[in-house]
């Protein structure tokens, strides 16, 4: 590959009448400012290409409208700034309105990825880009010195350093006023704190206020500029604008100008609106007016997001693209709104067919279905709706249950996914007795030692909730003056869902050690993702005599979590008595069975009572939890004296089971209840004992047993070696409890 030899890209494109049926002619340019990212082996980048089950990454965006000192020259908080009497919507089209419109249009154009024109007859796959934007904030600034676009060095960095919000965590987009002597659309940076400077967007709106407001073009230009933020180069032009016969954008599936010309004998570097010509490039990173991104470009974007911009984006409940593909399970906390946001429809007049039906982990229907058509006016924004409101009065959504949700537009592009409504949250970290026992790993940035005693990381996970009284089981960081950021972490054996967390600091004595500013972070394999941030949590105000719970607004699966304490309440150390990572109670991984192999999975047993199928193995997995007056259960064949019997279930795929629940027959035949047993898993070659219980007695209900060393397997069995006197064993219900997330 050829070496990039300059740090500034320049781009020219002309917006012509007739494109998207809405635009008046005016000229744009753009360029890239700052350092270029390092060249990375394409094979490494390609490994980041998302597939059709990958979750979409939502990049946080802030919009800034630059006005002069008098508040003129751009959108404002209250109107469009054009002051055109012929525009009756002037006071409705505020900067907030415009921001939402641009984001929706930009997301639609990302969703509507196109087939590459070049090379002729190519079969380059058209993939879902799997990245979108979420509008985090809209800001207005009155500054005559900075409101007008300029090509002078340092203009963009001055804007970002002066007005940028959430630096390093959101892309700041600055809409500036048109410079009479420049046609530049704007510029972007490829390193450091990402920002984009847009130029002439407001002027385009005022020119096209009766015919589309220029949104299509501005959304395309914005996607192009953000493409630079995400490490994409121009595909056929040099840094400063002219077409090049040998330019290299480090993507193997974007042909060079020379390669295309050699076949078509037509110059493919056509300029604006050229994407409508089959011999011209229609790539987003050319000046084509079209919006094609290749697999290599998409992979490069995701490589950048994961390795260089991991704090800029999040996964979201809103991952609901209308493309006919399932996503992973979405977990909803108790009582939480369930708002799903689909890709914007082609028009705001589209209707949406919505269906919600109780299901199980494998999309097998068995519950009441609620369905109807929704109009665009019934949703909060295009494609978004609240499932709880939709089901209100028609279908009660229960905690600890799965629901199949389908969303379709009139064209019958549709999406089906599964939501799991969790029950109460509980600490998912075991009671630790060392940094690595009983399982998982506790670590800390530093540990305070005094008098031969170490205040190790695991002390924050030892189950001790006392806040005072001379109890010193806690993690304490090393002494530093002044205090510097410290962290404590826990790594699970497998990725685990945490929906909230609990902190108990040292209160009363040494309360100045309590955290004041911190982040809870999850490790995605490359960098730490910000899950929650708290500031100014003060002693004698927020911290009183007890610990505090904090939610994680957008929880996802992570194997490793850490609490990073940036500031304390005055001390030189931080002290944490207890840190809990709280997730939903484990759910039954077994579907409600209708036979030994329906709807999915396989139930088996060592024997069946008198070969009577009324007591077959699947009866222990039929969802009937009644402890009496019901004979739906598995019963083994009589054998006196009693000999070992087993009951097993094979899941459709590996599941991380953390415990199990047994409900025996507990009425007049309680002598059939298990007394001593092993709980085992099949590792592909032998049965592994996960739990042993002896001399278990029963009352009037079933019991749950936790595994001390859980793992991920697809087949489990209960091996009963003793019962309470009978010649058979009887099991009404056996549940395999595990993570509700795929």
C-alpha cells in the first residue's frame, strides 16, 4: 500500500438540481485536519466486520450552532433564523428540530447502504453498516469571532476546545456560517477528540425551505465527515481535492480511479451527483451524492470504534433495524420502559405492524399475542414505540419472562427479537475468600498495607456489609498525595449481565475516603466502556449511614467490570467496604416442554414408571409448578432397594447454568423426594460433577441450589442416589437456572 504523505484532505462537490428532488445549486468542499491514524494490517481490520446478528453501535453526537453576538446567522433555540414570511414553520423549525431531522436522515442513509457501481459487474456485498448516531445534546453559541467558517489552521480545534462537550466521549458537530470566499462544506479530524465543522448547512436550509430543507444533502455530508472521524479516507482524491490515479484508501474492495478507467474507459472520479452514473463512483467517501460503503470500509469503521473510539459509543435497546434479522436477547430491568427505535422509515407516513407475544428463549410461541397497526403519529419518533404502553390493558408483561416482539413497516420489512423482563436484581459476584476464590478474579490498581495486614481487592467482595463498628474488611488503595485515580475490578468466568451496582464506602470513621467522582466501566476486550458516571457524591449529604444503589442505563454483557474512582471526599486514599455488581435473577434455560423433544431440546431419563408415558421425562419440564393436586411429573421405574436414577435435559446450545431448582412430589408421597444426589454436566466426553447434596430434607416447597463452579454446557442431568424411603424417585419440576442473555 502507498504511504499517505499529507495530513489535509480537500474535497469539492457540487449539489445540482434534481438530486433527491430537493436541492438548489451550491458548492461544497471538505478536508481532514490533524494526524492520520496508523496503517493497520487489513486482515486484522477485517476481523472486526460485523455480521447480521451483531449489535449496532450508537455513536454519541453533540450539535453546536454558531451565531454572531446578536444571535443571527443560524438556527436558534426558538426559530430557524431565516425570518422568511413565506415560511409558516419558522418558529417550529428551531435548532432542536433541525438536529433531530438531520440525525434521522443521516441514520436512514447509513441504514440504506447501496451496491457499489464499480467495478462493473462487481458482486461486492451490501452489508448493514451496524453503526448509527444518537443525539446527546444541542447547543447554541453567540460569538462573532468564531461563528464564521474559516480555513485558517486551528479554527476547528479552537471551536472544540472552547465549546466542545463530552470530549473524548462524543463527536462534536459545529454548524458555522458561510464564508463568502469559500465553498468548503467543512472538515473533520481522524485522531484525538473527534469533531466536525460543517459549513453552509443553514444557508442551504434557508435556500430550500420550501423543498426539503437541504436535509438529504447535509445528512450525506455529515456521514462523509463522520466517516473521516471513523478513519475512512477519500477513495479517489488526494488530500487537497484533485482526483488521483493512484490514491490508496487502505480498503481492498474500493477500486482505484485507474482500475475503473481501465475497464470502462470513463473517468470514475465524476464529482457531485456522479453516483447516478453507473461508470462513476457512488461511494460515500467520494463526492458522488450517493451512499455506498464496502465491507472493508465498514470493518475499518468498527475497528476504529473498538480500538480508538471505544468511549464514543454504546449499544442500545434501540437496536431494532428493519431488515428481517434477529438480534440477541434484550434484557429489561423491572418496571423499566421498553422503548424500541427502528431505522427511520422512508416517509413519516408509514404504518407499523407491532406484535408482542409471550415466548421462550428459542422463539417458540406459547402465550397470548397482542398485535395491531400503529401510525407514525402514534410513535415518539420514526419507528420508536414503548412496548409497555402498547400492551397496556391487553397483555400483562411479567417479570422473569421472555417476549417475542415483531416490528414491520408497510413494505413488510420486519424485525423479530426477544426481550427478557428480569426480576429483582441480585449480586452476581460470589462471596470472595481471596482474589481468585471461589471463582473469578478481583484486582485493584493498588493496595494499602499496614501492620502486616493487606486491604486487598477481594475484601470489597467478601460479603461483609457492615459500615462501621471496627470492621476493617475492605479494599483500601495506597496512600497518594495528592490523590490520583484508583480502581477495583472483578472479572467473571464468563460474560455476565449487570444492570446496576451498589457501593458501600467507609462511613463514619474515615468517611473522607468515600468515593466522590467515579465511573463504572466494562471491558470489551480492547478498552474500558463507560457504563455509568457519578459526580459530587458527598459525605453527610449523599453518603450518610448506608451504601447506595446506582442503575446502569444501557447494560450489556461484559466479563470484567471495574469501579474507577477519580476523586474522593478529601482523603489521600479510597476505601470501599462492598461493591456489588447486580444482575437479574437467573432464569430457567429450559423451554416449557410438550414432549421429550418439543418445542426444542431433548428430555431423557434412566427409566419411566411402568413404561407409562404419563410419567415421561419431559413432565419434569412442562412448567407445572404445583406441589400438589397435579400428577404431571417424572417418576422412575420401581426398584427395591432403590438404585441410582437420572433425569437429563439437552439444550439447543451451550448455556451458562449457575444453579438449579428441584420441586419433588411433596404431598402424601414425599418419601419419593430426592435425598442425596449429584448435579452433572456433559463436557463432550464425560460427565462433570458440578454439585453434590446429601441428606436433604423437604418442607412444602421446592429448593434452589447454587453452583460453586458453574460452566457453559449444553447437557445437564440430575443423578439421584437416595430417596426418603420409596422405591421410586419423583420430580415435579427441574429448572436449569442461568443467564437470561444469549
